[in-house]
C-alpha cells in the first residue's frame, strides 16, 4: 500500500492519470481547482435545501397541532377559552335575534313569497 501512495506523489503522466481516476471513483474533484471553483463544487455536492431535515423541520407543525387540539377539545380533554368565548358570543347574538338569516330566508326572499 505504501508504494501506491508514493506512486501518486511522482510527477509521471501515469501517476497523474491514476490520481484523476481515483478522484473520479471516490467523488472528489478530478482536476485541481482554485478556491472559488471548489466552493461551487461543495455547494453542488450538498443535499438540496428542501431535503435537509434541519431546514424542513425548522417551524413547528401548526396545522397538525391545531387539528389535534380541536379533536381533544371535542372529546373534552382540552379547553380552548378563546373558542369558548366565540361560541358564547354567537349563542348570545342568536338569543337577541342578531344572527344572519340562512340562504333563502332573507328580506328579499320573503318579499317574493308573498
């Protein structure tokens, strides 16, 4: 193994071609490049942003959490005070007669019936 390592360091064309082949096989840069070009190589060799878990799972799952909380509220295991307040206000408006009429029961519909 030691003689192969020394062979790569030799400046012959055979050693140069074998080094390029080795780089190709192991997914490294085939020809020596400057730092700017190597930055592009590194960027293209990374995982795409939409496949990285640290990017995809950055924000909590609000929709799923909301649906879960609504189910728990329905079963009586979670108390959503804001939703309770909104329902109470809707109920009080209905008691006072302030709810919107259903479709087909408004003023215009009543005129055409008479």
